[in-house]
């Protein structure tokens, strides 16, 4: 998942996008330059070829006035030939009428005279691994067609030079692309640093720290500062709303607990003294009393949580011998339908804590285990320790907790099975209170469970 988030990060997207656009732009420039260079190279040689084509008949005519036509043609060829430019003339019957000295001596390009598909306009062709600019035209002198006049210009050296330049340009382009991509990645990373800092500042925000977060970003772009300001305002509003909600819960719980306690007391008193009550009336009063007690307990739990959040839950810390405390708890739970077995080590294990709060923790966990156990096997309280911590495990063989729910069971009012929880009672606050109390005494709690495999709650407390 973390690797996938890297692949979809804004930094990677911007880097790839900008680098791709830059590479496309640079590639376009390189292609345009190469096309222009190739055009200039070929056009220059084509113009030279056209110049020779236009001049050659007049040269032949001038030389023919002084010597024979064949000799005049050869002199004109010799005058326009050079090591890179080869000329020859063929009669209408295909016989060589005149040709450059290099062709006569069988030097480079001598096989060109055998070509039959030379175009009338200058065209670049590759013959025997060399690049030739070939052209042919009718040779007309004094109104008489002598045959076909052929020109071949060897531009291999220029072409090789062109490819060399292109290779160098390609290497430079690749190096420039790499350096440019690195520079773009660095620049984007620098530009996104304020966002990353803001993410780090807000990553660990919880209800307790909503009002304490200060998103102060220096040297950040104006857009990021604006975003940080908006988020700061939102967090401040959420902090006020959360404080108001907690205060409301605390006030309502406090105001309702007293009258409900009075109602519960009157109901219980009526049940004790109501000797003339019918069975139906007694059942109704018992139900009302049970629901009143349940509501009072819910309000008490809410008050405990509210006090913990406001820092108003105080712990009477003292040295506690866990061996003795668990033995005492074992004697307090005989009313449960399932037996509770305590497994104690031979060593005396002491912690610093609030004895009454620890009792509340263990009784809540035992009560929870009894509610969700189908097996007749006993609930086990196991005490052990390591070098730094005391370890108390509450184990049952109940229905277990699905893995997806194990991270949420300590949330307020969260229930794994709403329908079943409603039938067996409970407020959904027990485990939340347990976690608050354990952490308030410097300990931690975690759970290991599986469907139909039972559940083990493990409490770790610092040794005294």
C-alpha cells in the first residue's frame, strides 16, 4: 500500500508530467534541427548538381567548335569533374560516349554507370555503402540529342559528418534530459516541502490536540499558506465544537444522574415494601428499576470519560500487590454464571496504581468475557511479568472478535454485534473506560482474538 501511494503521489506525477513535456519539447527541437541540417546539406548539393546540368551542354558546344564532338564532350566532363563529382554520357543505344577519368580508371563509383533507374531530378541514394546524389537528363547540343547525361555527387563525407553531429546531439540531449529531470524532481520536492510539513503537522491530530495545532509555514507559496490558514480555521472550529460537545455530555450526564438515581431508589423501595403488588406490577417495576440502573451506569460512564478528557479524573496512586488484588477479585465474582480462575506466579509483583480503578478495569473485562462466552470453560486471569512490566491477561473461550473489529472495540459506543449487544445489555463504553483507566496509570492494553477462538485482553503496567 505504501509503495502504491508513492506511485500515485503528487511529486511523482508532477515530475513525470513536466519531464515528459520537456523531453517531448527537446525531442521536437532536435528533430527540427536535424531536418533543417539535412535539408541544407542536400539542397546545397542539389543546387550544385542543377548548376552542372545547366552548364554542361553549353560547355560541350563551346569545346565542339574547336575539336570533335566526342573530344569536346570529354573536355567538358574533365573540366566539371572532381573526386566527388562524376559525369558520364551514354548514347541512345546505351553505350558510354564519354566519362570522368575516375570512371575510366575503375575507381570509386565505377559501378554507377550500370544503373538504369537514375531519376531526372537530383535524388539521394545509397550505393555500395556510399551516399550519392544522382541525376540524369537529355544531352542536346546544337539541336541534336547526343544521348543521356548523368551526374553522381559523392556526399558520403558530408553525410557521415551529419550523422556524427546527430549522434553528438543525441548524447547531449539524453544528458540534458537526465539533468533536467533531476533538476525538475529537486525543484518539485522543494516546492512540495511545505505541503509535506503540513501533512506531518496534521498527521497525529486527535480530539485532545485539535486546539493546540499551529500550522505555521515559513517561505511557503501563497497558495499553500492560504490552505494552511483555512485548515487552521477548520481545526479551531472543530476544537470548539468538540469542547462544546464534551461539556454538553458532561453537563447532561451530571444533571440526569441525580434524578435518575432518585427514581431508581424509589423503584427499589417500592419493590421492597410492596407486599400487595401483583406479579404483573412487580415485573413492570423490576424492569423499570433495571433500566433506571442501566441508565445511571451509562451516565456514570460518560461522566468518567468526560473527566478523563478534561483531565479531571484523579488517580489515588499507591503500591499495589497484584497477587493480592487478583485474589480479592476472584472472591468478588462468585455471582457470575461462569467460574473465574486466577493463575498467579510465586513471585510478588508490585505496581504503582489506583486500587479501585484497577478493580474497575478487571471487573469490566470479566463482565465483558462472561457476556460473550458460550463455552462453560472458566475465565482465566493470568499474572506474569518481565524485567520492566507486569502482565495481566484476561482470557475467555467466547465467540471471539473479528479482526476487522479489533481496532475499534475501544471506541465509545462501538459494538461488534449491535443486535446481540442490545440483548445482553451494556452501554458500549466499558472497554473505552478500561483503556482510559489503564493508560491513565501509565499502562497499555491490547487484544488478541479470533472468531469462535476466544479472546485475550492483555494489560501491561510498569513495575514498581
